[in-house]
């Protein structure tokens, strides 16, 4: 009696290669590799990767773990830009002298100043509307919507709200 044919994931599992494949996938995704690039590395089609991700949670988890790692690295990079950081530059000078060539290495410590845009981004994403430049406008729009003073309609719709003092009706586009 013949058993069912194993899919790629199951073959990796049976041959003992699954853990290495999952680690490689997570690492590649954390370094911005696309699903297509991962498929090429694995020697399978992107369509097969999609099917395997749906059928095997651990494979999908490896992709998601890689995405989370990438996100953490990017947020950390923004944080470093926001607070500023110190870095070292190295300058190598090769000079010709009477006794031969001389190599002189000079190291400079430099400071990257805090980046205002990175600071704004982190404040808004972490602490919300309190730090948004358009805080007043956002709160005003929120109050209008709560009071029913403003209604937004679909430009292709003939609906008009009569019970509200102000109605923004967008013009219909020519068809």
C-alpha cells in the first residue's frame, strides 16, 4: 500500500533539514528578502511557498518572525537617529618618504546630532495625538464627527444627509 506523497515541508522534516530551513527563512526575511527571493533560495516556486505557508504554521511563523525582527531593527535605527549617536571615522594616508612608504591611520570620533523628524515620528507613534503637529485640527474634526456636524459622502452616491447643518457633498465625476 502506497502512502501519500510528502510535500516539500514534510520532506525537510523527514530529512532533518526543517530547523535549518526555518532559521534561514527567518534570517533572510529579517534582512529584507522577499517571499520570491526566499523561494528561489529554497529551490521552489513562490506559489509553492504560499501553499506551504498556508498548510504549515511553523513555516508561516518563520516569515512572521523575520518580519518582526526587521521591524525591530528599523525602529531601533529610527531611535538611534532620534537621540543622536557617536561614531568613528578612520582616515588612512600613505606617504612616500626617503626610507620607503609610511602608512598613517587617523581616527576621528564624531557625533550625529538628533534628527527632529525621527523624534517627531517616535513621539507620535508612541504617545499619539498629544505630539501631532495637527492636534488641534484632528480634535476639531473629531468633535464635528461626534456632534454630527459633518458627514462625508461617497462621490458616486446620491445620498444627502438632511438632518446635519453642514454636508460636504463631492461632485460626481463624468462617466
